[in-house]
C-alpha cells in the first residue's frame, strides 16, 4: 500500500509536518535504506521543532495471475483503454475512468505483488458501479453476449497487458 511519508514530486523539502501540519519542513539527513531500494530522510519542522522520518520507495511492479496460472505485468494503461472504448460517449468519461482506475489500483495494490485476474475484474465492476451507475450498465451492455460473470471476468482479464504500456 502507500508507504508512510512518500515524497511528492517537486515538493521534496516541504513535506507537511505530521505534528502541526506546517509545510515549512526541511530535510536534515538523507541516506539509503532497505538495501538501497528506499531512501530514508530525517526531517525537521521549523514551526514546532519536531522531527520525523520519511521513506521514499519506487512503486511496486504489480503482477496479474491469469486463469492459466501465468503471470503478466499489470497495465493501468490497458485497463484505461478498455474503459475508454466502453464509455466513449459517456459524459464525464475521463473523470469516471480516472476514478475507476484509481479504485482498481487500490484493490490491486492490497494484493501486491500478485493479484488474480478475477479480482481485477470484480474490482472494475464494483468501481464502475459505485462511481457511475449508468456507466456501469452501459459497460455491462457492451459485453451483453457473455453468459455470466465468469465470462465477463475473463474478458476483463484481457485488459491486463503482457507488454509495457
Ligand atoms: Zn511541525
């Protein structure tokens, strides 16, 4: 999931103080951590003078386990493309798609580093339904030839890519 104290791009030195919420914080010390895969930063707040620590890590590469057991790299771009196709003429499609992709990524990262393709399919459906009922129904209607949920989930699994976006 989301590490404590992930730095925002361009805002490295000014992470919000967890004690007083001031933004005038600074990095006191920075060093490699976790075998070099993370950076540990000791920070100080100029307002309340408390100190705190942040860790910066790269996003985990997420793998999808397909029905046949093979693993493929999860591609949010492919998921987005599939949603764009289904919701092309829907008003606010961009917003809906962004919200759905975000929701699906949260579910997927919970299972990190490997998530089942069925679980991705279910997450897409639930995210669509909670973000926009009409979009959800429209999306399902695109796949009206399917005989059931399992077929639908199998189709959703095709949104995962074997190649990089
Ligand atoms: Zn403070």
